[in-house]
C-alpha cells in the first residue's frame, strides 16, 4: 500500500525533497492551519460508515461502478485498496507520496493538493449483482447476501433510464468542497482500473436535508425548505429504529449496516415556475417562505393532518406531499433523507433545464420504508405533476470500518 500524505504538506514536501507528513497527523495539522470550518475532517472509522448520521455537507459526488474482476479474492483486493485510499483522503491526505517516477503516472491525480479535508466522507455500498447476477452466484457470496437487498421493482410514475440506474458498487462522496468530493471518486476509479468501471455518476450541490439537529434547513430547487421533519443522525433512538440494520438480519456481518436508495428526480422546473404560489404551497402542504405546515405558523410546528377548512376539505390537502410522506400515512415508517440538488445543463430537445433533486435515503428496510412511501407518492402525490424519477439504485451499506480493516470486511 502506498503511504499517504497530508495534502497541505504535499507541495512543500515535493519541492524540498523532504517526504510529506504521515496521514495520522493530518486532521490536526489541517485544523491548525486554517480556522475554516472545512478544515475539519470526519472520522473514517466507527461503528457505522460516515456519511449517514454525520452532518450533511454542501457537495456530493455519487458514483456507481460495474466490476470486471471475476473472483472473490480480486473483489476483496479492490475493496482493500479503496479502503486505504478512502482512509487517506478523508483525513485530508493524498493517495500516494509526492514525486515518484517520471515515467509513470503520479499515484494521486493531484487536483485536491492544498485543499483541506473539507469534511469528506466516503460511504460505500454493495449492489445486488455482487451476490447474484443472471441467477448465478457470481463471487460465491450468495449465502452472505443482506436479506433486504432485492430489486425495488417498477414504481408508479417511474421513467428510469438504465444508464442512470443500478451498479455493482456505489460510493457516496460528500464534502464541503466540490473538488475534494470529485477527487475522491476519481481516484477510486483510477485505482479500480482493470477491476471496475464507472457506470453512472451524479454531482450534487446545496444539501436538501439536515441530518443533525444543529443544522438549519436548506431549500431545494423548488424553493421550499427541505428536511424539516427528517430523521436526525443524533437522534439515536430513531436511528436505531429506522436506519440501522439490527438482529432481523440473518447475515450477521451486515448488522449495523443500512440500505441506501438513490433516485435521480428531475423537476419540471418551467412548469413549477409558472404555477401560482398558492398551488405550490398546496402541493407541498407547507408555506413557502417560513416552511411552516399549512396548519401552523413556525417551521417546526407539527402538521395537523386532521384539520379541516370551513368547506370540509383538509387544510393540508389530500394530495399534499407532506401528508402522503408522513409517518402516520405510512404505518409509522420514517427514512433518513440525505439528498442534494443537481443540474446537468439543458435538455437538448425541450430547451428546459435538466435539474432537480438527487434523492438519497437511508433505511433499515428499503421495501417497507422507501418503496411503500414512494408507491403512495407515485400514485397520489400532487408533486407528481412537477417531477419525474429518471434514475434509481439500491445498495447495501456495510457497517463501519475499524482501523486495519477493509470496507465490508465481514463479507469475506
Ligand atoms: C423532487 C422530489 C421531492 C421534493 C421536491 C420533496 C420535497 C419535500 C419537502 C419540501 C418536504 C417538507 C419538509 C420536510 O419535512 O423535509 C418533504 C418532506 C418529506 N419528503 Fe419529500 N420531496 C421529494 C421527494 C420525496 C421522495 C421520493 C420521498 C420518499 C419516497 C420523500 C419523502 C419525504 C418524507 C418522508 C418527508 C417528511 C414527511 C413528514 O414527516 O412530515 N420525498 N419533501
């Protein structure tokens, strides 16, 4: 394994011929040099992978990969190399030392040199096709497959594109700096060369969820506060009940893991922008400016789904997004949302912006939680007129990594 070096010691070290600073010292060093918030690093090791309960950063680079390796041993080796790289990069390091041979590509691609850790988290997931592909036990891992890792299937209103769906592996890289997030995934792709190829990817900006109670609520591209009633990562009870896989999982290695559902949801921005403020508020069930439910005054007032107007109709309409997504409409189920806004330029056919929400949610049982909620939303949500789901992925997120271990260690 190549040693790794603090990105901010890198330039001087390379110039002076001295070797860089060991990565263990990285976060402290970085913090010492800049008061900026993004000088902080998020610990890579822990009971659960970072990037779920930890505070949502500003930027996302999400990618999925298809494997070209053919054996379990090769898959393990790839994950071992990825783990080492992720450990280094999340601490603000480079993937290898500065300098190197002039006749070989540099170990690190270099674009993040000089940048702080920026709270980079890298969260790894396994697709169903690692355990079974075309009916075959591809890597001899079928017996260790997480029990809920079965296809989501078609949902009402889906217009999924194969080229934006699925994958054998996924990585969610989040950071407060877009170059840091990009660099993280790019270097995994480079390391994987010959063993895995990128399948699809998505850049995201402007978090659309708060995942810690200390975070304020950001707005999505429809201009509404998004994440008000999200599960907070510091709500240990809710995390245990709705997000972390528990003893129901027969594959013991996967307990304390979670399931990630990604959906690329395009917004019909032009249609939305021509709908009246009243329509927009009825669609969501909240006031646009304050984020308060239509039955309340302040953002965090509890929505009253029973309240009726004089004409007998519900104040929060039957088709309002927050009614249909509410726990009380969904057998008490909740999910942890951790999505981002995205734009991929302009649709060449319509001239409209291709922009929307890259929805990411974590849960203990994707079928009981995401699928049930989305089935209801897809059928009845007033928001359906303004959005279309164009990409999808379901990944099993292995539990956290300990020092010296690799991601999904228990799988091998
Ligand atoms: C572009 C698509 C979407 C937009 C613009 C959107 C927007 C919003 C907004 C503005 C809120 C209210 C604030 C809050 O509590 O966070 C909300 C709540 C929520 N949304 Fe979405 N959402 C979208 C897609 C989805 C999808 C696909 C799901 C799950 C299948 C979902 C599940 C939820 C849940 C569970 C809540 C909280 C409900 C509650 O407890 O009150 N949303 N969403």
